[in-house]
C-alpha cells in the first residue's frame, strides 16, 4: 500500500522536502540573475522609436499602375501578344502560354502572357489565384497591358497553418496550446524588440543574447510549467546559447563574414545604414539555434526524470550513463537533421556552385556558402555540448528533488500502481 501511494520505498530515496527546497533554491540562484539581467537588458536596449524610412512598393508601381488579383479561367497556347506585329517588320510571331484572367474586382476577362520560367516550373491552371500589374491606365497602346507577378497563396498557407495548429493541439493537448501561444509571443517579441533595435544600430550580439534569453525564459516556463525539470532544461539551453554565441563571434571574425552576400542584404545596407550586416548574421546564428537547443535540452531533461521514475533506486552514475545513451542518439539524429535542413534550403546555391568550373573547396568558401556552413557548424557544436551538460544538471537535480511531485501526467501514478 505504501508503494502504491508513492510512500516510503519510493519517497525515502528521492523525495526529501528539505533537499527539494535546497535544490530548487540553487536552480533559482543560478537562473534568477540571468533572467533579471536579460529583462534589464531588454529595457536598456528597447528601441527608441526612431522612424525608419519605409521602402516603396517592391514591384515599383507608379502613377496609373496598380497591383490587382484575379482568377485563371483558361490557359492555352497562342501567339504571344508581345510578339504581335513582328511579321510586318520581317520578324516572326512567337507562340506562348496565354491565360485568361477574371479580375477579382469584376470586369471583362483579359489575356495574360505567362512568363516561360513560370510555365516550365508551374503552369497556370484554371482556378489559380494570381497577382498581376495593371498597366492599362498608363498606355492604351500597349499590347501587353497586364504583367504576371506571382500566385496568391493565402488559402493553402492558411489551410496548412490551421492543420498544424489542430494536429499540435490534438496530440499535445493543453501543452501544445501553450507551446503555440509561446511561439506567437516569441515572434511578437522579435518583431517589437529585436528587429527595431537592430535597425537602430544596437549591438547585434547583445540584442541576440538578450532577446534569445527572454524568449527562452518565457517560452519554456509557459509551455512546460514552473518545475525543476523545466529549470534544468533552461540552464542547459542557456549554456548552449552561450557556447553558440562565443563560437559564432570567433567564426564570424575568423572567416571574415560580411553578411553582404545577397540582394536583400545590399538593400538593407542602403535603407538602414545603422544596421551592421555582419552583426545581423551573428544575431541570426543565435536565433537559428534556439529551437533546436530547446528541443534537445527539454527532451534530455524529461528523459532523466522518466528514467528515475522507472528506476528510482538508480545511482547518479547509472542515470547519467542511461541518459547519455539517449543523448548520443539524439545528437546523431539532430546533427544530420540540421545539416540536411540547411542543405535543403540552400539547394539552388549548391546546384549553381556545382556547375562552376572551379574546385569544390573554392565554391564552398564563397561568402554565401561559408555563411551556411558556419551556421550549421556553430549551431551543431552548441547543441552537442548542451546535451551532456543538461544531462548532468538533470541527474543532480532529480536526485535532489525526486520525481513524484514533478510528474505532471497521470500515467506516472498508473505506472507506480502497476509496479505493486
């Protein structure tokens, strides 16, 4: 009966109120100064509200030119409107894909010439919603008064987002809902604090560290609750974040990364002169590592608690050894997960680099490729080192605080009953 109630046999070894209080106090002594420093840092670094000159319409619409949407009713091969009249001057009319569009605001159906690169990759089909430039107000003599811009993707993106929320909530239940709310809160904090602070010229390293720390404190405790288990994962995450920041600072300087490797970077350098592109790259390295770090540390911390719940008489060495067996599998899977994720995102760059007539080493050491490689390596090093540290902290804490009170799922009590 004692065992069924989580009494003497289980509790004497793992549950000691005085030891629990001391362990929780130690955790808060370690975490509280970091949390307070991050909060003060966010206050000191908070954007002053300096107005940034907004950019013009990215499609360069001017007087008489408007952006509109419409629906494709039919697509067929016909003479290109842009080549009409060439036969009269000794040329040749060309054939191309012509889509007939019904404007979203109503009006007559019109013909739209589809760019060949779009036809090759994703031809327009009946029912597709598209965006186009309406040039009819500029000149009525133009043979192509409408220009295809892009597809309207609002509906499929909304369906995927809703599906994602539903799946997370059904599987993870209340904890999944809290995680989603924490994600939204983190994104809002990035938009309201980090982005304006970076544009005003605040230190990217400080903005990245302060912002990431605040997000992790809020997200972990909100999603997983206030417990020694969560505090342990947070300590491991902060350790990994610190390692990532230190290596990122060195690597960015040693590899002479400028951050000016894309059209977006060049545009930012023009419209936000106070923004450091190399610092922006550094801050991006920290934010990119947050999600994966959080994943491995919370999983590793939970694994130790579950192991202790199953075998409450295990020694600290046994728990650490078992936990690291799980951690090594996690390392192996996560490392190539990160590499493949970045490789997939950089696939066009990889293909283009492979086509150049130059050694592979030269292609990989170009600015854009070097940024991706360093992002992978820096994030992976921080992730790998965070696992044994989190495991060691979790073992120390679980032996001091116990597991029964920490167990948040009813299934824990069910397992103890079954062991009777």
